[in-house]
C-alpha cells in the first residue's frame, strides 16, 4: 500500500519534466530556423547589392537604374511566387504591404561619393552604396519581442533602423564600394571628340590652303598660256602667205599634169 501511494504521488512528473525541457528546445529550434532564414536573406541581399554596384559603375551611379537593378536581382529572395504570377510581382506586393502595415520602405539605398579619389574632376570616382534592408521575422511573437526590446533600448527615435525595430523588423545594414568606370569613359570620349574636332578643323584649313594654292597656280598657268597663244601681225602675214602658197602649189600641180598629158598627146601625134 505504501509503494502504490508513492507511485501515485510521482505520477505525471516525467511528463511535466519533458514539457519543461521541450519548450526551450522548441524555442531554440525556432530561433535557429529564423536565424537560418535571416542569413539566407542576407546572402541574397548581398548578391543583389553587388549587382546594383555593377550597375552603378557602368551608369555613372544613376539612382533609378541602380534601384531597378537591385530590385531585379532581389527577385530570387521572393521565390516561390506562391499566389503571384512572378517573383517580381510578389516583391511589389511585399513593398506595398510594408507601406500599408508599417509605413516603412522595404529597403533604403543611398549612394555617397567618396572624396579624395582624384585631383582632377575627370579622374576615377569611387562611390559607396549603403543599404538598409528591413527583414520581417516569420514568427509573430518574435516581432513583438523585438518591438518591446527596441522601445527599451531606443537611442535614435528618428532613424529608420530604430523605427523598424519598434515595428518588430530586423534592420540589415550592408555597404559596398564601387568605382565608376562610366565617368572615365565619358571624359575619354569627350577628349576624343575634341581631338577629332581639332583634327577636322586642321584638315579643313589645310584643304582651303591647298585649294587656294592650286587656284592661283592654275590661274597663272592659264594666263601664261593665253599670252603665249595670242596672234601677232607677223603671224597673220605668215598665215596669209601660206594660203596663197597652197593655191600656187595646186596650180603648179595642175599645170604639170596638163603638160604631161600634152606631152603624151604630142608623142602620140609624132608617131
């Protein structure tokens, strides 16, 4: 009877101990899954920022092009698309949901010039891309816990990171430094255009000089030729004398032919 009483008193103790042990284990597992998800998201965001840096280096840091490239490179983070047609559609829906629920943007990308990269304006420029991505934990109780902790530890009430933590979001700051190759290319093409303009102007002046020289030479040659071919009085007399000479020659030829024919007739008559 005594043994059964002790057994009855210990009944359910193992289940209670197991429940006490399972709760922290489940909590650690859930936190681990959340950390893995956050790390995966951070990796994909880093790759998207790298693509945005490449776009900035070839487009002279055009903000619209950089944001567009970052959004397109961030599409793998929102796959599978689920109820949406594409990953980009899900991304746009997420941005709209952030604006509606938290009144915050999904990310904030700032471009800052790094001073001291060159003496001249046409030297290579370096820029730094500062990204602040607001990651949303999947667990609602974790978002509430983060919000409560942010209210206790709030130091910058006007900062985007502080506002995100107050809403239960995790701010992921990332930065990347890029060199703008497009500025050098633009200045190089500008120098090339100036060189081409100068060369074409020099060639045009040279052509004008050659044209003027050739025109003067041809004018002088034509003048000399006309002066040499102008007829004089002697030439006119010579010309006038040559024409009767031709007629006299023809007359002599005709007279000679008449004599020959006459001689032939006379010979025939003589015989």
